[in-house]
């Protein structure tokens, strides 16, 4: 899985804010539900091939 521009932006913002959900919501404007954003952010950061995000 390669990182898209948005996924990289979420990861970079997470480093600054420390909040995965808020970072996800900032760049994925189409997501309105916080629970959906939290689940999607969790999947993004837990994906084994995204080890470089940490």
C-alpha cells in the first residue's frame, strides 16, 4: 500500500497534533461522522505496511 498525498498529510498532521481522528477529519472533508473518522484513522495507522508513519 503506497501512501497517497492525503494519507501522508494525515500522518504529518498527527505528528503535530497527536490526534489521529482530528487529523483524519482535517484532510478528509467528506467524512462527517467522528466514529467513522476514528475507525478510518485507526485502520490507516495500524496497517502493517505503514510502519514509516510512526
